[in-house]
C-alpha cells in the first residue's frame, strides 16, 4: 500500500490494461500517470482536511504542487451552480405544442 490508506495504481481492482483500453486507446502510461495524480491528490486532501501533517513528497512524485492540487481538487469535486444544474431557457411544457411541431417537422 502506498500512502498508508490508498493502494498503488497497479493494485486497484480494475487492471491498468483494462482502464487503458477503455480510456486511452491502450496507453497504460497515461492512465498510470493520471491515477498517480488522483491517488496523491486524495492522500493530500485527506491529510489537509484532518489537520494531519502533509507530506509534500507525495505531490512532487505525482508532478503536482500544493496550489495545483487545490485547483485540481476544486475542478474534480466542487462545481458551481451553473456546472451542476442545466437550466433550460424555456421549458418545453410552456411552449405551444402546435407551434413547436410546426417548426420542427417531426415534433422533436
């Protein structure tokens, strides 16, 4: 086990070759690098949230610094209101169905 609680990328339940075939056209190095960043980010944020000492070597090994880790965490976990909810400008139910069908020949 790397980082105490989190497994290494090679020891995950889904094999790297399977993830690489799904996500990167078979390129295992890309998937391994991304998983290393995510594992390092998870360990860093866990230590930070629990007020434990943060090991900067974890982030450096994954190619991140503290500011980049915080930005990546924000990007992956916390979305703004507009990013979480898609609010259409006008509901379909409010439109006149005859006018809507006349505009789009099939009614979609």
